[in-house]
C-alpha cells in the first residue's frame, strides 16, 4: 500500500520581481505530522517563479521520503495549480522550464495539485518569510528541518556544520574504543543481562505531540494508552522471560508497569534514573509553540546535546543518569531479563549506549508507545542491540503519539 503525503508550498517576492524565496513542507496525510520543512532564497525573481520553486522543492522532498508515495501539492497560487494540472497553457518560457522540472520530479500518476486559500497555507508562507528575512540579496539562504524522530515532535536540523559532525564522530569513536570489538553472536561472551525497554502507553500529551518530561505535568495514560499497555502485558507474559519490572516513577510509566505486573505476577521497582528528560519551561508546549516562543534556545538545543532547555535538563545530562541506572541494573540482575518501563528519551539513550551511536542519533529513531527494545549487556563490557521498537503486538491498535 502506497503512502499518502501532502506538500504545502508557497513563494514570495518583495518587489515582484525582487528578492524572492520559497517555502514548502511535507506532511504525512494520515497523521498530519510534518516530516520536513524547507525554505530557500532564489535571488531576484517574480512571485510565480518562487511559487514554482516551492512546489518543486516539496515534491523532491516527498520523493526522498517515499518514491512510491501519492502526493497532493497544495498551493495558494492559482496559476501554478492550473498550469501543473494541465488546465491552463504555459506561455512564458521560464514557467515552461520550471513546469518540466516539476513534472520530472515525480510520475504524473502519483501527484495532484490543489488550490487552497492563503489562510490555509500559513505554514508554507511563514517559511517563505523566514528565508526572506535572512536574505540580504546576495548570500544564499537555505533552511532544512527534518522531523524524523517522534521525540515529542522534536526536529533536527540537517545543516550541521563540520564542527558538530566532527564532535559526533569523536563521541562515537570514544564510545567504541571504551569496549573491545567482537562479533556479537560469533563469540561466547556468556549470558548477558537483557534490558527489555518498554515505552509507556500514550497519554494526552503524547497524542497532542507536547513536550512531556520530568518536573512537568504528570499526565496519566489516555484510553488508547491503557489498551496499548494491555497489549504490551500480553506480549511480555507470552515471552515468559522477564524476571523483574523496573519503572520510571512518572504516572504514565507506573500505570503501564502495573498493567504488565497484573498480567505476569512480577514485582515492580521504581528507579528515577529512567524518568523522562526534564524539558523545563517547554513542558506542555508543542514543538511549534516552542519554536515561536523560544527560537534561539530551541536552535541551540537542537545543535548541541549539552544544551538544556530553560529550566530543564540537557540530553547529555539525561544520558549520564540513564547510564547510572543501567549500570545498577546490570550489577543487580546478572544473567536475567529485566523489563524497564520508561520513556522515549531514556530508551533511545540506552540504545545509543549499547550500540556506540553518537548522541545526536536519537533524532533519527522512531519509537511507538508500548514498543519493545531489547538490549544486551555482557560481562566483559560488550553490548548489543537485539531489537528496536518492536510493535507487532500493537498491530490492532494505534501506535502514534510520542
């Protein structure tokens, strides 16, 4: 079954012709989640040229996400919509060239064009103005934000400079050097401790894509989250390998853990080291809210994992306490499989620790509610990821929400 994507595109010129830019974004048509945002200056041009630029960039981004997707392109430019739909002739040679590029971006049977009123195209319009505000008429402006992770809707700028990339490589190399290299599965390393990481069921904040961390509102499970926890409980019981349940002390994780405990007869131990990262002033806000109210702080946080949200905790700090909790579990439960009911951030951070992945890679991981991630910790210091974000037990349920 092909995926359905929506491109929202716009373009603008201050002077027409004058300094021009386009903006576009790609949404998942089912969830409405924004997957990528783009904005770029196009020098001195007309509104129509910029509008075409937005449509082309959005189409190319959609194809990068899924080359087989069915794409609806929404613009407030009647000209572009009618020309690309084949209802109006394209007389201007520049427009004909741009139309050819757009048609080459995706097979004709996979794309439709829809005109929308300007007020329904505000997100793309805002991207246009963001690029124009930065454009000095000479230095090109290019903005790209990818919303790959479902870490409460957090985004990760793809335009990291060489300094950040070098830091990421150094982090990965230091992690790998700290433990001996072996081919896991080819050597007898003894019986590991298995931490079976379970994300809690969805809460109202999860479903609304709001920051929801330690120190904020302690939200309970939503009804769908309870159903997800029941499916998780059935899966854990069927596996029959878990000897102990450890839970973050937050309400949504404790509720999930108790549902599993009732089904399995296992005991629960709380451990604050596996609580969600603290997001401080951002707690309870959507990503869009934070980007509007704390744009500088958000950009700094996205660019550097050692930077904390105002009044909150950095991802690097969160990793330190999660690792402290991990070491305690490994020491206390040798050779056993332990279910740890936790959150998005701690589960992804545990995965980074197990695989030696750079901390920045958490922005590239998807983790549905009540999914299971299996990580092995061997006595000689080696570790391995056996599985990540297993969710087959949730196939009859919605698993969206962070």
